[in-house]
């Protein structure tokens, strides 16, 4: 059985990300939530083995934006580990 991230952690991220997505896209928070819940980024967050909840909501938002732009949240600098500078 796959380990899932605790529901209370997911709820906090879901709420934060819905707001960030809504604000960045000019849509309602409910539509932002729908987009996030349907994403691979959310599936990765829900997989407790990945421990993505160690990242801030802004970092997870960056992962989601990378998923939208490139099709893969792993293209985020937060996951690639590239040095900046």
C-alpha cells in the first residue's frame, strides 16, 4: 500500500495552492483548486515517500507552474537541484 501524506497537510497545501493559482491565472479559487487537484504535482505531494511537504507552498506552486509550462513538475529548479548563479 502506498503511503499517503496526512490529510491535514494536504488540506493546507490545497488551500494555499488554490489561492496562488487563482491569483496568478485570474480565476476563482475553486477553479484553482480543481486545476491543482488534477495535476501530477498534487499526486506527487500526496505521495508521502516523496516528502514534498518539506517545501514551502511557493516552491510547490513553482513545481505546478513548471508542470503547466513543460508537462513535468520535475523541471522545477527545486527538484532539479541546479545551482543558481
